[in-house]
């Protein structure tokens, strides 16, 4: 009989993060039993042999002596100033180090940003499919996530007019994820402008998750959302985890701007609330912060990986080839990020269930994927895989996927 005081909080009833959920726990059990599991459930570059640029490691080593004390709750000044310089180089005006917060990855900053903003019952517009932490963070902070559709027939790009129809008097914020996790969509400037216009018309805060900003393929262009704002408050998230292959450094940043016509003074109470929450956790990991200036100001080696012949590009090609060879699968070619959101043709497999398939693929073929509904996708017809393995391993994965699908088809 469970202890009466150890019952989990009711707030967790609607929170899920299946990227590290039951399937991942079952994969760990299989590994303990001696099986080798190919883990495509998480975008963790270091687990697939990627290394952070050497200059980042050297920057940390050279500043270890200055890393033993707590730093300012917002982060060390060189890191925050480097973010300011990056934003200025992209055309974002009015950002100073005072509007930049460094956190233990973007994940922590998402939680802090929503905690500082939301009251019980407040609504936040979140894309579907989404990176599930966004919905979880809204829920944990007493809010309600309202999902706006990003449909495959539109390349998983939202329609600003549809988003506008979801705004109510309780709506506080609009979340934009581009380049998108999990679909790989990169939103065109006109769509981003339309979303910013919706926010400005209704007085919404825009949270722009741009952690994959420089991971782009086939000429896709990333447009910083903050450059499109006239008066809307835009919080832009970035970090070392993906572009710089340094997930374990746990360094992310969040910068705020409000456009040329925005009221910067009106932003101050919110920034003070965020500063309070940052103070309560004392500070972010200090050693990793010393890598930010070097990362943002140095050579952008990610372009080698995403260009033709580069590792991410070649694995992306292997995914597209694997889907093209299958009578069961369909996919939109990822324009950015490091994932593919693969859909199963329900005209061929009408009874397909993403969760059941993911478990069967794990048990029978020892491949770990994420069901599409893990990302608040409404249909049980999709799964997400990462583009991080070598291309030849990805080809083997699709052979196993096809074997499992053929078995299901009978």
C-alpha cells in the first residue's frame, strides 16, 4: 500500500515527456540484458560521436579558475554580451546584456519564462506537433496549452489566420518553433510575420525557440522572429546543445526585445520577475558559459555538417531514401533541425498505432523511436527519428523498420 504522503502531484496528470519515458526505460532494460539498442529517440549529438568544437573546450579549460564561485543570476557578462552581439548582427535592435538570461540549457529557461508569466488558467498557443517540454511547462505552471495545427499538406507550417482564431481573453503567449522539432519545417518569413502580427494585435508575448537556428539544409533560410516585431515582446531562445554539439555543457540563453515601437519600460516588471526566479536557483553552470563567446564569435562548423557531403546532410539523404523505398511510409524532407517526422500510410496500414509500433520495433528489432503522439500530434500515424547516426546505420534502421511494418501488414 503506497504511503499516503507519496502520491504524485495532480499537476503531473497531464504532463508527459515520452522522449525519455516508458519506451526509453524498456530500452535500458534490454541493454542490461545484453542487447544493443539503436537509440533514435533523442537529439543527443555526443552519443553518436559528434564532438563540440575544440575551441569551446579550450575556452572552458582556460577559465576554470574563474568558474568556482557563483556568477550573476543572469549569467556571466561575456556570455550575455556575446548573445547581444549575435542578435545585433542579425538585425535585432534594443537588446542589451540586461535583457539576456543564461540558463542550464533552454529547457530550464522555458520553465522559468513561463513560471514568471502565467497565472492559473492562462492560455499559451503552442504548435502541434510540438517539442513536448513546451506543453509540459505550460501545464506545470498552471496554464493551458492550446495547440495550433501545423499540417503535413502545408509542409507542417502553421496558418496565422487559424492561429488568430484560437486567441481568447486568457491567451498570454504564442510559441514559435522554427526550425521545428519534431518536423524539420523552417517557417517562411511571410508566415512568421503573420504570427508576429497576431501577437501584436492581441498583445501576446512571443516565445521563439530558435535552438536549431543554424542547422539548415538545401538553402533553407532561418529568419529571426525578433527582427519582424514592431512592438511585440519577443523572447528568443538559443543554446550550445545542438548547433555546437554540446548538450552536456547545459548552456542556453534567452534574450528579450520589443521592436522599434515597443515600450521597453513595460517589459521591466516581467524581467524583474524572471530575475527573481533566476536568483532562486542561484546561477547556471558557470564553466560552460565561458564557451558562449567563442561559440558565437568563432567559425560556424555546423555548415560543414549540413552541406552536401556533410554527415547530417548524408544521414538526411539516407532517411529520404529509406522512406522513398517503402510502400508504407511518407515524410516531408526536413529543411532544418536534426529530426524527421515520418508518417505511416494509413491507406496501407489502416490500423497502425504509433505507440504499439514503437514498442514492437524496440522489442523485435531493438530500435528506439518516438511515437508521433509524444509531440501532441493528434493522429496515431507518425514517429520521429533523429538524423544523428551515420548514414549507413540509418539505412540499416530503415531495413528493420520495413521488416516490422511488413510483418504488421501480413
